[in-house]
C-alpha cells in the first residue's frame, strides 16, 4: 500500500508539472519550463522511493502499469476540475482497456 500511496502523490505533482501551465499560456515558455522542473523535483522525491519499495513485491512491468492507471485517474480529475474538460465515451473506453491491462498484468498473482 505504501507504493500505491507514493505513486499517487508522485502523480499529483507530475500532473501539475506537465499540465498546470496550460491555463497560463501568456507566460513565457522558459518560465513555465523552470516552474515545471521545480514541481517535477518533488514528483521524483516520491516516485523513486515508490519504485524502490515496490520492486520485489511487484515486477517492474506491474509497477509501470500501476503508475499509468494512477496517472490516468489523477489526470482525469485534473482535466475535469482544473481545466474544465469533459470525459467523452472514447476516453472512458480507453480507461476501461487500461484497467483490463492491470488485470492481465496481475493475472499470475490472483
């Protein structure tokens, strides 16, 4: 559970670093790059320990798939709340496929 929590916190930071600047398109690119790098530093402070702790309990493939699903969940909320975007049917279908990928990745652990 520690790995999942750390990956979630990590992805919160990374989503803000990668997409938070989209509401500030009037800011110079250099400024948003520097701000994103600063935010991404904190993402790494959670991501690296998450993978270190989780590796062994999970395979590297499983860690990556877990991370991607967490990323999609967080991004969906971020895009809806912060950017004001709506989830369409094809986005939901893609999410369903990723959840299926998690099932396949953990098939041997069931």
